C-alpha cells in the first residue's frame, strides 16, 4: 500500500480471517465495515474486491461483489481469470480499472 498512499482510505477496513472461516462472510463483513467508515450504506454494486488469489473470486461473488483479479507472486493473471474474476490486471501501477465493471456471477 505504500505505493498508493492516496488509496489508503479505501483499505482502512475489510473482512479478515479472524472474522469468519467462510470467505463469503468476510466480504459481507467488509461491506458492513465500509458502511461504518463512510457513515452510510454501501451496497455490493458500489464495491469491488481486489483479489490476488483465485479463492478471492468466489468470496467476492458470494456477497454479490465484483472481483478485480490482480496477478501476484503466487498466482498468474490467467489463474485469476479462470477463477472467474470480473476484470484482471497484472499490476496496480496504472491505477484501478473499475469503469464499467459489473458482477458476472
């Protein structure tokens, strides 16, 4: 996150492994925390999960949230794409390509 200090406000909350063993619940927890952080409801349609591993995709979709697959040291863009990510990038250095992104699952 040091490379994106202006984006830190988007990552001040989330769903964490200590919240639940079910990954879909983690994404729903993140939505609830987003509502607390912003002081208003945050719908799944206004959210996106940035996932750097294939299990992040069904976790996002379980909550009705689009998933931006990000290639990582451990998983390729193709692996994340095959998992069903709505959009896949190989790097975040060019920003977040969220325009027109919709859940496909």
